[in-house]
C-alpha cells in the first residue's frame, strides 16, 4: 500500500466552486517537487480564462471540452505531463487504455505525486492519492474533501464512463516570458471560440449567460446560476493573481475589474433571490462590465 498525504489545504477557493479539474491539478502540483507552480498553473494552462455555458444552464457544460488538450495546456506552464484517455465510441481500446492508465497512476504515486482523474467525485474531477496492489484499489480525494477508493478495473467506467488521467512527470526550464506568451495565446484562442466545445464558450459564453439571466432565469435554476458564477469567478481570481505576481499591470488592472464583477454577481446569486427581476438585472450588469473589461484586456 502506498498513499500520499494530499489535501485541499492551501488551495484558495474564493467562492467554494473552484473548477474541480484545476483544483485537483493545483493540489497535485502543490504536493509535488514543483510546488512553486501550484497557483500559476491554473492561469498558465489557460483554465483561468475558460468559460462554457449551456443555453439552458445545465451544470455539465463545465465538463464538456477537449480533454485531450490537458497535456499541452499544462505543459505550457513549465511542467511535463503524462496523459491517457478513452472517450465515447472507443470501446475497442477500453482495456488497453485502462491498463495504460493504471500503470501511469502507480508510477506517479511511486514518484510521490498524485494523479488528476475524471469522474472519481461523481461526474467531477478528483485526485488519486495512492494505491493498494494487493487489493487492486486506488485511494482517492474527492472534490468535497471526502476520501474513497476505486478498483483498478473501474477507472473510466464510473458515473460517466470516460477515461481521462493526467500525471505530472517533471519540469521544463522555460523563461517566464515564454510561459506568459503561451498562456495569452491559449486564452485568446479560447475566448475567441477556437477551442472545441458543444456549448457557448469564451466571449460567447458571456452572451449566453447574460441572455439567460435576463430572459429565462427561474427559481428552480438559481443554484445552476450560482454554480456557473462561482466556478468562473474563482477562475478569474487566479488570472488576476498571476498578472499581479508577474507585474503585468495593464492586465492586472483589467482583471481586477473582471474578478470583482464576477464575484459581485456570484454574491448576489448566492443569496438565493436571483429569480427576482431587479436582482437578475443587477447580476446581468455585473457580467456585462466583466465582459467589457476582459475584452479590453485582450485588445491591449
């Protein structure tokens, strides 16, 4: 049996809804030899800028994107990664990919680094913290803070049967300027709608969310709105932190507005009265101001 002491401690989550993939990634990096990158990686991988919105506000939109992009996006931040996936319609390679994932996870644990895995938190990302070869079980840290176990044979076959596992295998020597340039290129591509997703994405996600809030939001969808606002407000926080840390004053100035407006919209929705017409309009105006500031940031 090998089990690493990985927790969510030290991972700032200003809304309580930080996207489970980046929260898991940050925890893995924080509890690795590359701990100095655990906050940066949320921004440098581009996730601090990503937004996806289903036009009926289904929360699953936050988990519908190009999973295979994880490796190249995270590696932009100066890390080296292992990655394996098996998606819909790939039944012929299911066993091969599962076997590959099991080996990759165990090798990572043996190096003292956890693995980021899809669907070990109930259609959310989580961390694999260890394994028991005798029992053929993985030990897991779920996004709600609880711990669990997953049989080797169940990886990729849980609530939503997709396999996606990312591990950290090393660190690259990359100049910070190169990392930042790559990050902004990744962010711009996403915001302009160039990354695959079945839902509204990037700047178009703003329009979808603002329209829904103004025209369709009802009491039974208040939690859905809170989930979206909390997820993206927390991500914008990490974009702001990155720009402040590296002295990118113009971007930091714009993202201080972006984060403030998303957080204000979240705080309003979190009060449980978002279906009130005047509250809906106030939330929409916060999002309009956030959209305008984020667009201006990328016009600099």
